[in-house]
C-alpha cells in the first residue's frame, strides 16, 4: 500500500527462516479496506486470507497470526490475544504476493477435494465458526445474522454446515439473493435467542438489541472501528454481548480445520461467496470492487501463480 492506494511493486523472494508459500489465491477482507482508510498499513503487503503450496508440495491455508508460543494464551491456541501477537498481512508481509514466508505452525493442510483457488475462504470461514463458538450457538437456538457482507454470509454458510437455520438482515438485493442461496431467510423478525452482528456499528447493535429476546446473546463478529453506542434496552433486557476476534489456532477445536472441512464438503459455499476474481495486476479495480457493496461484490479474490 502506497499513499493510501494499492500498488504493484517488484520485491525479492523471501529467504528467511520460515516456510516459503507459493500463493495460489488471496482475498480482500473488509478489515483491509478499513486499515487502508485509517492509514495503518502504509508500505505493507496486505493479505491475511490466503492459501498456496509449500516447496515440498503441500497444499495449505495459513493462519495469519502467531504469538510468542510460550504463554497460556498461545498454549490454548488464542494466538491473536498473546501480548506478542504478530499479524501476517499487516505487521509482516502478507499473501498479496507471489510468495510469502510464514512460520510452520501457521500452516493448515488442505484435502485434495478443496481447490486452492477457493481456499482463501478458509480464513473468513474460520472467523465465522469462531464467532458461533464464542456466542455458544446451539442447534436449538433461533438465530439471526445482522449484516450480509462477506463475514455475515460466511456466518450463514457456517450455520448451514452445522445444520442450523438462520434469518439474516441484508441491505442489498444481491446480498439477499446470496443469503437465500445459502439457506438463510432474508426476512427477519424478532424474539431471537442469539444474534450475530457482522457489521459492528451503533445501528447494527441497536438492531440486535431490538430483535434479541430478554436474556439473549449478541455475538460480535463485526469489529467496532468507530465509537459505538449501545441502547439502554440492552441493560433492561439483561442481554449478553460477546466479542469474537480471529479463531482458535490449536487442537482440540482448531477453527481452521472445521472451516477446511466445511468448504471441502460443500463446494456451493465457495461458488456462492466468491463473486469476483482478478490478477494482482488488477489491484486497483479489485479493491474498488470490494469497497462497492452495491455492486454485488461479496468476496473478491486474486488468482496468483495459476
């Protein structure tokens, strides 16, 4: 990123102590757009949703965060919460490149049935599954998803893979169509046991508070990028708000592994979520497309080394 815009530059191939990954696919996340707007990633190589192959021929997705490896949070697999956490795609070079170097511990094997061209979706699907785990979503719950961008629809896909139905609040007709294709009902009501907020602003929080029943749960998968108001009704209804940030990176319950399994078992998830593909040379158009939700863009993917 140079002067707040994506730029294609020539770089030397990484040659450090990590594992060299030949990138096959990398997708644009809404957080990439926010970090560019905030000016946090000047000079950085973005890309935390990516997959590729190692020099020994392994097909892998990459968990884009690692910690110190020795604290209790790292021992439990919550790398992003480690005081020394490092994020691939911001603090260190990410997957929007032909090659990237990552720690061996971040590699997650892919099965033969999952094409590398769609495996960049493993990371956002892992975010969705972790959000469901954090909010303790059960099959008996009546579930609402607020927001039908890439993460909201990934949550709908994750629910589908677990055999749980949901309603969804979608802003644009294209989003409602994709939600319906994933089995989500785009005509929400009220009285939900749990809502997953995939937006993260005052309006979406207020919508969740209104639609969730007393003593219900609101799972925050969307990040608060700006100060956010919570209505008094949240207290009056004795609701619970639960944060969710990244995923669990160790067994048991390594979130990337469930995401890999879900995508491999149901190819329609990737077919539905991936709406646009570009080469790296098309970075300007790709980022503009990703930023324009009204265009029907859900997940914009760069095809590399194909």
